[in-house]
C-alpha cells in the first residue's frame, strides 16, 4: 500500500519537478518524512534518486528538442560540482540552521524577483554562449548569456548548498540563469534539469556505496518519477511561459516558507 | 550563432534512453520477483559487486539494487557521452570543460567513499 502511495506521489512530483527544472527532492522529502513516516536519512537518499530520475528522464525530451543549453550547463557545472565538493568544508563552518535560513532567503528573493516579468523581454544575442531553441509554437528564440562570472559564482554557492541539503539545487539554478544570466525561462528550466542530475549523481553514488539507499522506498520513487518526468516537459510545452513562471513562483514561496519553518523550529 | 547541435541531442537522447530503459527493466524484474516470492522490497541496497552477482542469478534483491545503481550512473554516462561528442566535433574548449566536470564527479565519488 505504501508502495503505491509513493509511486503515485512520485509521479506527480516528477511531473511538476520536470516542468520547473527542479528535482522534486524538496517536495518529496517532507511528504516522505511527515506523511509516510520514512526516516530522514532514507528520505534524503530517495531525494537524490528522485533528482537523478527527474533529470535523466526529462532530458530525453528536453535535449531532443534542443531546449537544454548543454554548453552553458556543463560550464556552470564546473563550479557547481566544485562547490558541492567544498560543501563538506562549509558544513563545518556554518550551522545547519543558518544554512537553511540562508536558503530560505534565496528562495524568497527568487520568488519575488520573478514577479512582474511576464515575458522574457531580455532575450538577446550577446556573443557569449549564443544559441537558440524552438519555442512551443514554432518560433526560434535566439539568446546569449550575460553576467557569466556572476552566474559561475552563484553556481558555486548552489553546489555548496546542494551537497549540504541533499538536493539538486534547481530552485537556485533556474532563477540564477533566468534572472541573472538572462536565459529565457524554458531554456533555463531545461538546462537546470540537466545540471541537477550531474550535481546529485556523486552524492547518490556515495549514498549507494554506503548502503544508505532503501529499495523499498527508492524503487517506487524512481519508477514514479521516471513516468512523471517524461510527461512534465510535454505538459510544460503546452503551458504559456507566464503561467510556468507563476507556478514556479508559487512553488518557490511554499518551499521558502517550509525552509523558514525548519530553520526557526530547528 | 549555433543551434544546440543535433548530434549532441541525438547521442545524449539515445544514451539516456538506453540507460533508463535498462534501469527500469531491472527494477521491474526485481519487483516481479519480490511479488512472486511474496516478499517485501529490501531495506538496504547491496553493494555494487554483490548486486551484479545476484542480478546475474536473477535474484530480486540484486536486480533491484542494480537497477537503482544504473539509474544513478546515468548522469555519469551523460557527461561521458557528451565528452565524446565534443571530441568528435573537435570542440576542444568544451571537451576540456566536460573533462573537468567528469573528473570532479569521479574525485567526489572517490573522496566520498573514503
């Protein structure tokens, strides 16, 4: 019975996560721990599996359509993976609650910044990592990247945080790419979706090697997400950009509230 | 200006697709095996070598563990596959970038196991 519950919940999380460029870990962990009584360590292992499943399954669609900016994502992953590696050091220097508070602040900033940006008005070639993708409706959107060094630095921070909180970091990556680097929202989502898989993979592999992944929970999660994350990109393609942005804002706010609660109540 | 190259797209799509299909098949096979034996799914994964061994003997625990392991390896596969594509395109800059990412991934893996 729990198997079916996890399967269904994961399918939904997979759809939403893949639509928004996030891994679903931040949605799944509370549901697993609070409603299904799964221990935190097991839930985190599951979260990592869900991020990878969301990433790999959705990428089959996103890459196939050319929406993922592979070169940009790969470049940002240099600093992100280094950040994740350095995360262990950060863990010693900063307390968990401060980190959660910081993360919540980032989420609030991101949700707020997304307001009033109904269209990706800033998409323009910049000569830096120029590329293009075909938006739903057939129009080709060409864009370049801005504030590259800032984006790299933000990715380092995102990687740090990801490693420590056991998530893929998509909630930071999408806003940074879209708001700071001026990548159109759909491309930011697809590229973030690619990146989170890379970020979560090493942590997940370590968890696996230490026997911390529990098939009883991880298998239904994986299977549910594998289905959901293939549906998500297709649903997203039919969703107007403004609405995608709105859904993302809502999710960011909900997650921010959740993070603040955790930071405050310890 | 370049449109994200078709070659990268197709190669990556194929690699991921195969990896995910193998992973899903292994997990479903393990699921069926567990159901048939009337047993619940295990609470811990097997380590990679025992998992492979058991999977080869079609034991549910091994199949399930191996299925999860293959899933976890798909991003590594994706990065390695992209590396090969950049190499073949003689795109040295991004071959280097991708090589760095792959290296950091592997180093993190090794460090994490210690």
